[in-house]
């Protein structure tokens, strides 16, 4: 089965700055794909190329196995980071305009606009001009404008920016709902919690290059470093001469919301998980023992903190 959208060795340069360097990326059908990276990493440039806004200098972009063309934009929804609505138009006029722009007939557009306004409890705002509504409401209008035509691919650049927690959760629910309908979603974000809770796959972009790519589950598993957690109902003394072993990585306990005192240990060939378990059972009533799988936040920080690798003895 063809990928919904695929970038193959894509490059883009502005002046003397290469902002996309031989990027390969593919979004499977019916998936949610997260694009992570620090500011200036090249995420927005890549997204704009995938959305047919700009063209790559070299490489290829395929949409469902075909070379990407402007005509494919009608099968996409795109929400840029820089939101743009016509302030003098009413909410309903705005949405009808975007729906027809994406190829819906007038009748289809009216039906879709009514559905989404009801779905987001926005009917009372339909006749309000955009300049008369709040920023949060305008954000929702912008999101709706991208999904009115039931796109096969939805591309969102920082979709949670500007939303309060309640509306951010609403957008998350809508993204999941759209995925369940068969829409593929690609979005960039700085919020790691959204990546872990929403995404099937992710890529990390750093200095214009893709430095990590894969399923969220596999990426976390592959970054396991041998750290284990042990927990007790009360603090224990690891420095007694009797049954002494390696000390916890962070020294003091990390208190959890359920009242457990949790310690992290680095295991190795000379201090195995079994050794840690035996030592812990001698220290007190053990109530928690598990491997520590790094969070996406920890993996992201590690990936973007590494210095650029030299190529043929030179830095690109």
C-alpha cells in the first residue's frame, strides 16, 4: 500500500542556508505522525513543501505514490503556524469560502459547515465577524476550515499553539476522531505530551536533517539505557555497610503521587537487574520494580543536544 505522503531525499536552500538536507519521510495511511524539532530546525519548511506551498530544490515528494502536484492540495487540509482569516467576514462566510475553495459545491459546503459548527458548539457564532470573536474561537474556526472537505491528509503546523488546556484537549479529540474516520494526520509541535498521547510515529528534525524516525513505541524501547526503578513505602538507606551496593543515580528518592519513594539505578554487566532486585529486597518492603523507558521529551533532548557529525572530515 502506498504511503499517503512521502519525501525522498528532499533538499531546500534559502540563500546560502540549507534548511532541508536529504530528508526522507513517509506517513502511512490512517496514522498520526508527529514532527519534532527545536525552533529553526526546518520543520515549517518541510511542512510547506509537503503542503505544495513551496517546492523542494531537489528530491521527490509523492502523494499516494504519485508525484506531488498542486491538484493534490484539494485532498489535503493545511493549517499554517501563522493563522490567517478574513476579519471582516462572518464565521459562516469564512468557512463557506474555504469549503468551496477546496472543491465542495455550495450545497455540500453548507452541509459541512453546519455539521462542524454544531460539532464544536459554535452555531451562536456563525453570524459574528471574525474580528468580533476571541483568539481561541478564531483558532477553532481556522482548524474547522482545514477539515470541511474531509481531507485524506491533514497537515497541522503547531496546532495547539494559542489554545487553552480545554480547547487543546478538544483539538486532540478531534484529531483522534479524524484518524478513526481514515484521515492521516501530520503535525509539528513542541509539546511532548501530545506526541506520546497521540502519535503512532514521529520524526525529529535538527539543523535541517532528520535525526530520528520510527514508531513511538520502538523509539522509546530502542533508547532503553539499562536504568531501573525501585520503589518503597518509605525512604531506605543505601549507604549502610551491610548489603551495600551501587548508590542511586539521583541520590535522594523521587516521591510519586501515590506516596512511593522511588530510586533509579544504572544496571550493567557487573550489576544486573537481578542484583538490584536482590539488594532492594534486603533494604525494605519493595513495592515497585521496573525498567525506566525514556520519555519522548528525554529522547528529544538527547537527540538535539548531540553535536553535528562531520562528513568526510568536514562539518556541513
